């Protein structure tokens, strides 16, 4: 997507998918955290205008509505929303949009849902603001949704990652670095600041087909270095064919699980797809009501084959959660399919937490007979 010049611009399908994902996740995040804490915070470094050309809501408005619902019946719990935007025209529009959405909710809600809109460069102002209101160290979700950068300094991620209850979601667009940084000192320096080291520069030695994947995995490593032990990415292609990644970082397995639930709920009509990094065939996955679990079957088969004594269902679920794009809830039906195809055996036969799954004595060859073809 060319960077829009107007204060308000058209919402493209990948933005709609991003909003769907954000909304689904916040709908889980806010109630869980509010049930245990008196006050939680949400921040955006790149808030935008709060609205798109055809009147569709921007991320701050979407988040506000989710939080207003979450605060219903949870008095006296409170939320703080901090929004930064550097374009003065967008700030003005954002103020108008936030005032409009404010009017849709009762006084009881709005006085417990404080919104602070700041005009200016997000860094270091956002961090200073979060520190000054005591939001660091308490539950905090930070959306850093730039046009793709690289413009998020590693030092900011590192500071946020020091606090276990902070989660981040960052937009990362790899093509700027692969196209323009190799022969440009200034651009390479932007990359170094974003990644917090120079290791990403090995991208210049990667084959073209591998460059984006390489940078995506480097960026996930960057988030891990910053303290976000679990990361998940969401691949989007804009209408100009440019690849963008939304990368989520958390220090909690529960956060990871809820983000995966959100991923699989995104409206498939936006055409967003996933690819599991562990799938040797790198199959693209359409989001469907019945998701395609063929890659999960391959991944679990490979994982089970490395364990001579087999693995339990909880071990397989943990692996699916931490190492794949799939959800633990998808494991049991996948094991059942593997067993029906003669790939694994289960002991006992009933599949529950005590079941041990072992590779079958004579697994099918890599060219399965025709009737099993559909499985792979
Ligand atoms: C992708 S848009 C944000 C869209 C918004 N998150 C949404 O989903 O509705 C990025 C925004 O960041 C703003 N921006 C760019 N650089 C910035 C900076 N250094 N500090 C704060 N805002 C910035 C742009 O003006 C633009 O409005």
C-alpha cells in the first residue's frame, strides 16, 4: 500500500482483517485481565484518524467499544487508553471520532474508560507517558501499527518486554529492508535500530525466495530477545501485493492461546491466510469454518517420529500451542485422523490426557496410496 497522504483514507482488506483480529483478541484480553486487576491499559503508538473513508472505524474506536462492553457490570474496574498520532489532521479527526463513540456509552462506563490522545512522535513520548501514569508493570497491550517501517526502535520493545504483563502487536513490512538497505548506510541503520543488532543483515546473502521469511523470523527473535517469550505472526498481503506481517508478542501461554483463537476467527472473506513455519510443504491455509489441518498432521507426525516412546496428548497440545499456528483444541481430532490413516497408534485407544501416541510400526511411505492422498 502506498503511504496515504490524506487525513482519512480507504480501508483495504488487509486492514479489515487486522481490525477483526484485534477486536477478537481484545474481547478475550480485557475481560480476563479486568477480572483480576482494578485497572488495565491499552496504548497505540500509531493511532491514525479513528475512521476510514467509507466510515469504517479505526483501531482506537474498535478498541474503545470492546473496552466499554468489558467494563459493563464490572464497576469499579477501570481502563486507560493512550493514543499517539503525529499527523495533526488525523489527531483532530481522532478526537472527533473518540468524542462520538464516547457519546454512545453511559456515564458509568465513560468515567471508568479514560482516553488520552497525544499529538506527536510516538517515541519516546509513549513510553514516558506509560511510565508517568504507572501503566508499566500492570496489564498493558501496546499496538504499534505503523505503515510497516522499520520504525519501532528495539530499545522501546526491550523496555516494554521488561514487564511480564505487557503484550505488543507490531506491524512489520520486510520489503523496504530487502530492497533498499543493502547499499544505503542510513537505511541499514534503521534496520539495526529496529532489530537491536546487525544479524538481520544476513538477509542480503539469502536467496530471494527466502528473504521475507528470514526477516520475519529475525524479527520474531528480536521480540523474544526483548522479553516476549511467545510470538505469533499473521501474514497479510495488501492490494499492491506487498507482504506485511503483524507480529504479536506475549510472555504468557494464555495470551498466545487467546491470540490463536482470535486468528482462527478472523472473517475468511478478507482472504487472509497462514502458513506454518514448521510445515515442510509450506502450505498456505485459508481461514475456513473447518480449518485445513493437513499441515498439523505432518507437523505432529514429524514430532512424534522423534520420540521413540511416543508422546502424551498434553505434550502434543503444548507443542501445537508453542510451536505451530494451530490451537491445542485441534490436536485430538488430528491424532484421530493420523490413527485412522495408520500413521500412529494410541495407547489406550480412547484419546484423553493419559493417551500416549506413538508412530505406527509401518508408517505409510512418502507416496501414500490414493485413498490416503486427501489426508496429506
Ligand atoms: C497504519 S496507520 C494506523 C492505523 C490505525 N492503527 C488503524 O488501524 O486504524 C499509521 C499511522 O501512524 C501515524 N504515524 C506515522 N509515523 C508516526 C510517528 N512517528 N509517531 C506517531 N504516529 C505516526 C500516521 O500518520 C498514520 O496515521
